[in-house]
C-alpha cells in the first residue's frame, strides 16, 4: 500500500513538472475592433493587421495570446487593473501614455487626417478647423489634436463609423482620424475625401504594464525577427 502511494505521488509530481514545462505562457490582450485594417470584426471574429502581427509574435515566442474586444478608452485602464496584460490597438505611443505604460518599439507609422464631405478649400492646415464642427473618437489621438485647436468645436463619438455617418448627414463639417482607417472609409464613398494638409507622424506600439519589461523585450525581439524574415512585409501587403 505504502509503495503504491509512493509510486502515485512520484507520478503526480512528474506529471505536474511536465505540465509546467509544456504549458504555454498565456497573455490576455485588449483591443478595440473598430479600427480597420488594424482590427475589426469579420463574421464575429477579430481580424486585422494587428491580429496577424500578434499571431506571428506568438509563433516566434510560443506565447499564447487571448484577445478581448473592448472600448478604446477602456484599454489602458484594463491594462492597469490587470484585466488584460497587453494592448495592441493601432495605439499611438504618446508621451502622455508613456507616463503610465511601457511601449514596444514602434511597429507602424501613421498620421492624423481630416476627412470632409466634398472638398473644403479653406483647409490648408489643422488650425483652419477653427470655427468648424469636428468629429473625433473619444480618447483617440485625434481627440487631443482637435481639442488643442483654438475655436474648433469638438464633437466626440464612441466609434468612427458614427462620426462618418454624422459627416455624411451634414451634422458636422469634418472628422479627424488616423490615416489608414480614414482611407478605408473614403474608399467606400463617392463624396468623402481627405484634405491635403500637413500632419505630424505618430508611431503605433504595443503596450504592457511598466513592470513587464521582460515581456516587452521578448516582443521587441520577435518583431525584429518578423521584420527581418519578410513576415512583416507579407502582413503589410495583405492589408495595405
Ligand atoms: N492611433 C490612435 C490612438 O492611439 C487611434 C487608435 C484607435 N484604435 C482602435 N483600435 N480603435 O489614439
């Protein structure tokens, strides 16, 4: 009897050891799937450039990512309260956000653009949005850009499609949004266009909590590999 107990406990211990050796590191990811082509829903599945990038990082690192869809302005709070461990959402690594989270090296460069219905010849720079009703998405960098323009009337929306709808209905004069999603919206419309004004570049990066340095280093190394081995370009080609 004693022998059997001993044997069983030896078996149990070795089982536990092998499970912990083979268990994958699981990392919960937050995104906001209303930002094509970076993340959007297709048949109820979250897909897009960022998701393919995550899958490529998963292949490199062995990390298993579990992606949750949530409101954009809830992403960083969810990271801080440990509801998720990582955020990938076409998120710009702004100095303001850098105060509270740790960003990866940039993986994409974008800029803000102004979308109008028909051409607005008065628009030569972002400052010309003064006196106009401008739609932005709550918490997006476009929100801070337009909020800083003296005299611009900021109208905050929860999702880009709602702002675009308001623009189409003539309820607002312009929408400020990231360049790539903006291109997607105007591609589907005869009247919408992007104003030709200069804009600063911004870098998208992956965010983790400040003390997760080891995780972000793993991710940076994986992304460097993915860029070097052509995988990154393949993903780019698929979406752009
Ligand atoms: N780049 C902008 C920002 O960081 C917008 C990102 C929106 N992303 C999204 N998945 N909804 O604020």
